[in-house]
C-alpha cells in the first residue's frame, strides 16, 4: 500500500508547478517537477542542474544555486532505495526577509548600546509596573544594582522607600507622557519622565521611564550661573572701562561726572561764558581744558590759564590786559600783550575768579560786554575774540550779597554754570582714579607697585577733603616711599592711619550685605517649608530654579520632606 502511495506521488511530481526533485543516494536526479522541465533536458545530476548544492542538517535541508537564482529545499519524504523527495522554493523573498532581519538586528544592537550607555537612568515596565529592564546608569543615580529592579513592581519599590511616587501608574491612567520631579532616597533631586508604548490595538504594553539626576544638572546650572555672573562682572568691568574717559587727565565712572562732561561736549562750540564751581582739587581746570580741546577754537587759538588769586593785585591788571611801552616805571619799552590778547581766538581760563579785586572786576565786565580790551597806558581799545571760562571754589552769590563781588559781573559769568561734586559724593570714581594715578606714577618712576584690596577699600571710604589733588598726592607718595611691590594700609602716613581707625570704629556692626543675606535666608526658609520642589519655590519667588538651588545650598536649607 505504501508503495502505491509513493508511486502515485512520484507520478504527480511531474505536474507540480513549484521546485521539486527526487534524488537517489548517489545524488542523481531521478525525477523532477514541471518547474524544472526545460532545465532538465539531457541532464540527470545535481551538477547538471545547479551550479552549487549544499546539504545541511543531515541532508534534511539543502541550498542550491543556479545562476543568480537561489533555492532552499526540504526533504519531505524518504522513498525506497534511499531516494529522497525534496520540495523547495526560489529564495528572493527569503533573502529580502533575511536582509531585513539583519538590519533589524543591527538596529537593535545600536539601540541596546544607546540605552546601556545613556547617562540618564532608563527602566522599562509592563502595564502592571513590573520592571522588565534597567540600564547601568540607574546604579549611579540610586546606588542600587540594576539587577535588583528586575521583576519588582514599582509598588514594591515605593514601599521600600526607593521611589517616592509612581510615574508608571500615572502614565497608565492618563495614557500619555508624564513627568514628575522628586527626591530619591539617596537625597538626589531627579526628573522622572514616563512614556507609554502602545501595541497595534492601541493598548499600553510597556512604559519606558527616563530618570535624570538633577543634582548634576543643578550643579552644572550653578557653575553656569557662576560663569554667567563672572561674565556679567567682566562685562560690567569692560563697560566701566568703556565709560571711563581718559583725556587730559579726565577719568570718570560716576553718572554725575558723565552728565557734566556730556554738557561740556554740547557747549564746546558755543561761545557763551562758563562758570565752573566746586571745591579745591575737584578738577575744574581739567574740565575747562576738556571744553577747549573739544571746540573749534582749539584749532585756531590757545588755552590760556591765569590764577587770579596767585598774582598780586597790582600786577594782575597788566597780566590780564597788557601794557604799552613806558606805561610805568620798569615797563618794557616795547610793551607787553596781556592774557586776553594771547588767548585771542582761543579760551582764557580765569581760575579763582572770586579772588579778582573789585577794580579789575569792572574792567573784566567791560571786556565781556564790549569784546575789546585796552592796554595799560594805551589810548585805543583793541577788539578780541576770546571765550571766557571762569572757575572758583567760593560761593560768588554770597560774595555778591556781602558786596565783595559785582552782581552784574556775576550774571555775566554765570551764563552756563557747572558744579563739579567733591570726590566723596562720587565714590565710584575713586578706584578708577587711583588706578590711573598709580599707573602714571609707576610709569614715571619705572616701578610696578600695586594697591592691595584693603587699601582700595580705605580709599573708597575716605572722604578726600583735598579731592582729586589729594588722591594724586597720596598715590604718588606711596609709590615712591614704600619698599614692597604691594602697597597696603600700613604704608599710609600717620595722619591717614588715624583716619582709618576712625572710619573702622564708625562703621555699623552689620553691613548691608549681611542684612540682605539675613532677609534672604528667612524668606527661603519659609518657602522651603511651604513648597514641594525647587521649581515651585522659583515660581513663587519669581526667580530661576538654578538660583534657588544655589541659594538653598548656600544657607544649608532643604525642601521639607513632609511637603511631598
């Protein structure tokens, strides 16, 4: 019966449209299907039909090659006399599947490498929260071997205190990505993000959770904040350097002096009279010269300065107005031009104008009104083109009331009044000025002296009754007289040492910085007891999360556990 069944199958193989052959134990082809009808003309061995034939698995499987075609055969039946019936198929489809399978394996290896080497902790759970997979990073974040998590549910991990809350349950419930910030049992603040993985039916089959250690990120943010603060400090220093003007000895940072020099720039080409007021040593002559340098007159004439208080009254008139030859005993027989003539087309700077005698005030008033002068002993007036800038450290208005200064002259001079504040009222300029004078003294005496921070602090708080002139004097004196390369408070002259002790005793026991820090700590303490995370504190206090983390660390504060 079996023989009839085999004979029937052998008979029908001729009609099969797919690849099929019968081989004897010597590898000769006994029969073949219709698929090989044309190829089997005058052929009866495997080598006649195929370029290569390879057996596998004890001859149960075979691979055959014919040109560019590849076949896979399976032995489906053993016949009599050791013959086998092989049925197969061309493998172009199988090759595609195998190639796709190979690409998939390659992609899986890449994904495994990414997950294994991820800096963030990754663990994967099923919909019930049972952990399927974790990566090595979770050990660094939690301090627990990754193998510990496998097979454990998130509920177990919460119960044992490893997690504070389950993001997995929230993902399953909300069917979307969920993020929470919480501190783990190791005291590290972490950002936990769970994302659902859906199957073809739209059901959640896995939850992939990413754990990011925010303590590292916060430290980086803290460092970044410090770098930004330092960068801002540098920017401020650069901005200060940009704001510092150094022309003809002019150095300033303060807004008060900036406005004064902005006015000076605007009026530089306006021929109105300028009256500069201020204490001795504030730099009135420097401002006057700055006005001249910025004017058109600097290209046509000279800047001529005369100190009205330094010349005897009987000589001051001849110095200002000049004299003709033989005008008085001892006079030059050729005569001499006065300061007004010398300053023609330029600027005449009358320093200490409050010291001008009353009889000369009348003549000065006439010059301002008529724009002409007359030499001593002369008979004809002479037209001049001179701009007047006057300066004084006295209160001219009080002198007018006391009858010591002509009122009409006062108003002639006071067309554009500029008041330069003393150094004690613009302390932000002190250090910039001291650096300038230190550099000048070092260059002059070929030295490399420096001021230490305590001395700079002293300079900043000292009242400088002699103003800029006093500062120049003390810096130059210290550069010349000190032995070391760094100048300190102990190098100050005795009178300044006594002033330093007086300053120290008069300062308040609590600085502004200490008061601010105390208030800041109190506010942060209350916020840490009220809110659950540093993000909530930052939002409540209208600050950045990185700043809150840094401040909490500074004052040794932590967000209260009972709030979570």
